[in-house]
C-alpha cells in the first residue's frame, strides 16, 4: 500500500489537532477509482454532514475512516492514531486485524441497516462488543449499556428481542450499541434511508440530542433539514472529490459550484 505519512508522527500518534484528519485519500475497486485524493479535517465536537449523489464516494469515505475499507493510498488519523498502521522508522506499517479492531473502537458506526443479533435481547446486543473487544466486565458493560439505552430513549426495551421493535426503534438501539463503546467519533451512513417516513423523525431526534452533548459526528444523509439545523460544516462530494465545503448557510443556501447547486435543487 502506498501511504502518505502525516506530519510529525510519534509511535503511531500525532499531537493535538483535528480529531479526524484525512490526507490525500484514494480508494479504488479494481479499475474504478471511488475516492480521488480526499482531504478533510474534523474537529472535536463538530457535526459534519456529507452530501452528494449515490456513487459520489460518501459511504466509502466513512468506511475508510474506520478501516472497514482499506484505502488504496493516503492516510486517516483518528484521535492521533494512524488508522490501520503503526509508525516505525519513519514509515507506516500495516497493523494486524486484532490491533485494527481495537483502533476501530475509536469510531462508532451506524449503518443504513441495523445489524442487530436477532437471537439476543436489546441489552445483550449492547454488551457483546464491550465484553469481547474491550474486555469490559459484565457488570460494567451492563451499566454502560443501560445508560446508552437511556440516552436514545430505549431503556424500557432492554429485555426484548429486536423482532418486536419498529425500524426506528431498532436504529435507535443500533445508535446505543455504537455509543456503549464510548467512541471519540460517531459515523452515520444514511441512518434513516431504510426507515418508513413516519419513523425518520425519532432517529433524527436522537442524533440532534447527541449533537447538543458535543459528540463529534460525521453524517452521510439526504436529510437537508437536519444538515441545515445541526451541521457545523457541510461537505458536498461528487465523483470521489470534495467539491464544496462550508457552513450550511453557504453550501445549502448559497452554493458556489454548479454541481452543488444542481444537487441541492434536485432534493429540495
């Protein structure tokens, strides 16, 4: 893998700065280049919304941040750690899967689909990863899980099975499952796209509350109202590149680039 080393690494970490730093990121699937040199910084407490048409690279970018997709080149740094690599002798060396799994706990990921274990209760779904990945004892994991369920308004459903929940409730449980790992950054990949319209609001409500707590969030969504009301920065992507970036008042309400204007007009 051809990587771009971040400035001043020390034992695989960097000093104070953005909580997420993406440097010249490229990702190809065979001959198809999906990301074409993406640079992005996200600071602690920011909510960054990624907009763009299907196929523009938004979801791939999220998956590269937590190394669910291995970048073809470039570097991702989360909370000072070069994701997927350690620095030795001034060069980046790929980490084994177990170490990457530990790094991945720095980012909570919420997908379009809920991916809850159907044979486990809501509470059991939440304590599984803390116990297996972080080796948290059962009592602590259970207390943390109940707190996370409280945060998303699902504490009363701790002992039921996912099949008894609505889609919106299952997605709120999925958010709680990510929160229980105590990540530094939450990644949301179109978390409302699989929901019936009447259920979208309850999930967006949870996300808005998280934003008010200072949680750092990177969100792929087409929910313009959420982006306008909650985002600190909106990033418009097209054909694997960051075309436009700025506050919602600029990117949504007064876009500079023609591609951004055309996209915004198509979804408003």
